[in-house]
C-alpha cells in the first residue's frame, strides 16, 4: 500500500506493479510513500 503525498490516495501495490511505473492512480503525482502498519514492535534490550 502506497500513499500519494499530493492527494492522499491509497494506491495498492498490485495495481502499481501491473502498470510498471510508480505514479498515483488518482492524480498522476510521482511521489508516493509506503504505508506503515499500526502495530508497534517492542524489542527487549540485551
């Protein structure tokens, strides 16, 4: 899942892979960021 910085549209990875280039499917903007999961990992220090 990628989010467009211009319009905020959530692009699916499968749809972007089928096109062969990374552009927003809604507005055509070229800058996308990868959506992070809402789960926080806790790592125990040694």
